[in-house]
C-alpha cells in the first residue's frame, strides 16, 4: 500500500490538473547522501533540497525503469540508470570510475513521486514509490545502472543466525562482536612504485584479513582485503581497479580469523559466538 498525505488525497479528489516529478535519495555506505530529481528545476521536499541535472552540470540525468511489485514475499526490484557522461562526479571523482571503485555497493535508494498543482510546489508532500538496497552495479563510460532490491530480500537471510560451527558467527566489528573498528583504523600514504595489487607503505603490524580503503586518487572509495603486510608493502587478495599513484592516501584496519584464539587476542572472548569443539568433518570409507 502506498501512503499519501491528506492534502494530496484531497487535491486528487477534485480532479484538478497536476504535474509530476520523481525525487531520488541515494545514501552511500562509505558515507554521503545525494538527492536528485528529474524535474526541470530544483525541488525542496520536507526541507531537503533535490537538485536537477538541468541546473547542475556535475549531476547525472536519472532515468528509472518500471518498478516491479509482486504479491506475497517475492522481492520487488527496480533498475535506476544514471546517465553521467564524462562530467558527472561522485565523491570527487568521475561517476563511472567511482562506481567501479565500489561507491554504490549496498547503497540505500529511495524513490518518491511529487504531485503538485504547479511546477516547483511540494506542499502536498510525496508518495514513496520504492525503497531498497543496491544489489548490483553495471558501470560503463557513459552511464551507471543500479539494480535495486526491496527490503523483502532481508527475509532470505539465514535462520537461525547462529549455527553450530567452529568459526565465530559475528562479523568483525559488528554490534555482536563489539570491537570498535575506528579505534583500530590507521591512515597511511602510498609509497613509491605502487601497483594494483601491492602498496608500498611505512605502516607495520599484523593486518592479514584486514581491509584497506583508498581515500584519494583514481581508486578513491575502493575497498580491498589485505592478504599480507610484509616487506614494507600491503598485498591484496584482489587487485585494485586501477594503479594508484605515490602520495595517494588510504586507511587500513586489521582483520580477524574468527577463531577462539583470534578473539582472545583482542580480549573479546566474551563475545565469541563460535563452537570450537564441534567435531571436524570426517570421511567414512
């Protein structure tokens, strides 16, 4: 069921002429909220400004596909196309490159329809047409397609959440784990002669299974799992989408093997959600 404000319902009941525009709110997981509209002019809805691509050269033209709504518990879907050309920017970089770097991964998307008696009027509120998380991204040189799924997808999560398994059921740094990742995060600078799979650095310590987040340069926004940190270089399990430059910045935090011993090393055994004495799998001949 779609909710509409009493003012909008009353106006539609009069049979009066109205204009329509869509407002898009995209919340990125790394941080940052973007509000765009397909109207010819910017709109202010609930005291929030939605900018128009015709008024802002650095903004993409947003085009959405049909919203697929199904009865029951089937997941609703929506494809959102961002026509960005070569001028649209996201997080300070080209939008297509930012999408390749993972900026839109798991982004939150909200689509609202504004109906008004005249262009620019938002006093009657909006109707929320769709809301969900980005489940896939298809970037190209001129556009970025976001494949969005509704929150019904959450029903596909494993139940019960905690299984009888040797490894911890918590994700490192989540609310169940209790470890504060910001307190373990260290900022660094890329040294000389980097490659897509290795970053020279002066940082030392044990960061295997940790995560590097690039914060500047052509790979800004990219996240990669650390294979090892040794010999003054960070090695990734999967290469970056491009080769960074010396002087680019990044942050890094350690990982966890999710074993009882690894949890004890963080003085966090009270939050360990594994069963280390579960018998190992054996083969019967």
